[in-house]
């Protein structure tokens, strides 16, 4: 029995040691003897590259590892991984924990700022971020916030907030605004055409027949909008109910079509022109935009002005406190870096090497150095 237990212990020790060797072998950087692996770097690089403006422009950041833009992103990702490792080590040392309730409260604050859970989910979708990944990132963020709270008590008083408000009054001014609800009957000729052409039934149709079907479908949707308008004219008080049941703008439909207050430049021109020409408690005709056919119901108007200090005071205080916390964290990270043992097991990931490569490329093209400075700012 003892012999079996001893053999099991030896086997376990061998596995653990093998794991350590494997980790060391894959390490590109070691921070206080803890490894950052090539796989971790690649995952972090891909996450940034795939969600950057360059990806949206169709530029492949991974295609040429020696390109200026690739090296700039590499420099950024390496620094972020080192900082994250240092912060994780400090969080562990200080036994900082976060509960599900902490994350739920933080998530609720974010959703409230966005406006609704639907809008929040839409933003995640547009940015290619899953709800689980966002929650994981949020957990890391809350841990860092708790770490900062152990370093310094940050508080902003009314006087400091008022000073900021008066100095930046332009930021709190707003133009004329309208509050309106709408019903959308979605109708985009190009989208309808593409849908028909890609369908099984549409594959054998000529261009003329496809165009005829598109025209027919557009007419059908316009007719629907006109029928809804006729129904509303009989009883405008039913607008919210009819919007919930019929509007293709599903996000606003849940609010009875309500879009809240908006400035003229926030909406597409035909929609904005119609809404700003209307008086409160009036219905529009059917308005045509690239999105389709709209029926607008204006409920309120607000003349240009500025938000009062009392209204924006909590927002200003939160902003100033956050700025101060960022400053505290940056100073702390600099101290951690200066005192840390950082080994670059793969020299190509050494920031000094990356910076040297960037400078060499910039010599032949000074505009590249300007873009590097702008990116850092």
C-alpha cells in the first residue's frame, strides 16, 4: 500500500515538474518567475487585431509580422500582458476577491448608462464580444478597482466638481431637441433584392423579374405603413400599443416606439427634418428613409440650453474620481515594473527590440513615427 502511494506521489511530482518545464519552454516572457506564454500573447493579439479599426477597414494586422502597424500592436499587447500579470500578482498577494453580486452591480450600472439590456447586447454584438467574455473582463476590472481602493482613498468634493463644470460648460450645452416615438416598417430595396436573388426561387429569375418583385414588395410594405397611419389618425392614443405590435425597430418597439430626446444631427436627414418640423402631440405622414417607412409621433420639445450643475454633479464627480484613480494606478504600475524581475525568454518580445525595429522603419518614412506618437497619445 505504501509502495503504491509512493509511486503515485512520484508520478504526480513528475507531472507537475513536466508541467513547469513545459510552461517554461513555452514562455516568451517571465514576470517575477511567472510565465506569459506564446499562446496567451497570440490570443491577446488576435482579440485586439480582430476588433480594431484596421480590421473594419479590411487590413490584416497578422499578415506581415514585420510591418510597422503589426509591431506597434505587438508593443502594446506585450505591455498590457506584463501589466496584467503584475496586477494579478498584487491582487493575489492582497487576497482581493470579487463576488457575483459585485459583478452584477457593476453590470447593472453599465446597462443603465447604455439605456437598456437590449442596447447593451446590441453593442456587444456589434463589437464581436460574447456576454461571457465581457463578464470575465468586467471581473478583472472590478478586481483592479478594489486594488486601487487599497492604495488610496479618492474623493471629489462639490467645490472641485463645480469648478470643473464652470470651466467646461461647453460640454454640458445641448442643441434644440425633440422627443419622439416612431413606427418603422422596414424596407430597403437593395436588401430585398439580395434576399430574393439568393433564395432558391430567385436563382432562376432574370434581373427584370427580380426588380419587379422588389418593386412589388416595396409597395406592399408602403401599403402596410399607410394602413397603420390611417389607424393612428383615428386614435393617436394607441400609438404605443401599435408600435409594440408592428414596429420593425424592435429596440424602440419595446418602449412603445419611444426614442427619447434627440438632436437633429443624431437622426438621418428625412427623419430629422420631419420630426423637427412638427409640434408636440402630432403625427407625421409616412416618412421614407434608407431604413424604410416611418410614422413619427412627436411628444415633446426642448430648446437649446445647458444641463444644470446639480443634474450633472454625480457624473462629474465620478469622472474626476476615475481620473484620479487612473493616475494612482499608473504610478503604482510604474513602481511594480521598476521593482519586478522581467525576463524576455524570446528576445523578439522585448519592448526595447520592438522599439528599435519601429525606429528603423520610421527613419525611411517619418510619417510612420507621427502615427506612432498619435496612437500613444
